[in-house]
C-alpha cells in the first residue's frame, strides 16, 4: 500500500498497520536530531528559546542550530527527480528494519513508476531532504502542527 505522508513522502506501509506513519515518527523522536527543535508534545529547543529570549533569541538560535539543516544556508536548492526518488527509496528502506535494500541507484530509478499519485518534478527545497523527520517533515511542519487547534 502506498501512503502519502507529511513532507510528500510516499512510503510503502504494511497494509495491516494503519498507524505506520505515526509509529515511525515516534520511533525517530529518540534518534533523529530534528526532534530536539520541536516535537509533537509541544516541546523542544525552539519553543524554550522563544519563551526565554523572544524573537531575537529565536532568530539567533535558528542561525546557529537550524541553518545547518537547510540547503545553502537557507537559500535552498533545486531538487531534481533523481535525487528525490533516491531519497524516497532511502526513507522507505529506513522504515523496513527487517529488509535491506541492496539495489543500485540505477535499479532504484528503473523500478520507480510514475502514476497519478506518484509524480515527481524538479522543485525548490529549503530543508535538506536527508535531515528531515521520520515521515519527511521539517521543524516548520511540526511548529505548524503544534499551533493547530484540532491537534
């Protein structure tokens, strides 16, 4: 089964596990440094710094700590189809702890099929694909979710 998750990540989740994306995200909270910035419990260094130091402190903190997670210091870069497909395969392999993906880049690209749900175009990205959360989210996504009334 193919699922579209936060950050546009298409992943192959076990059909019998409807909580796959939620579980994967929560497992990564323990190991992925992204979640030190902000997590789904409305905690994190971004919130702490803002509460203690206000906007100026938050800007300073982001320049020092968040900027390394961004392409070209926040200026962004163009992510082409090949890079995105390889990242997607890497993410899918991370979610399958019992399966090792031994395919070459060429095999991954050859196996990828475009359909009405699975389309990739070259696009601008600010946040480094390989420095995102468990389901492709960024700290900005998590901040947005923390400010959602229905959260």
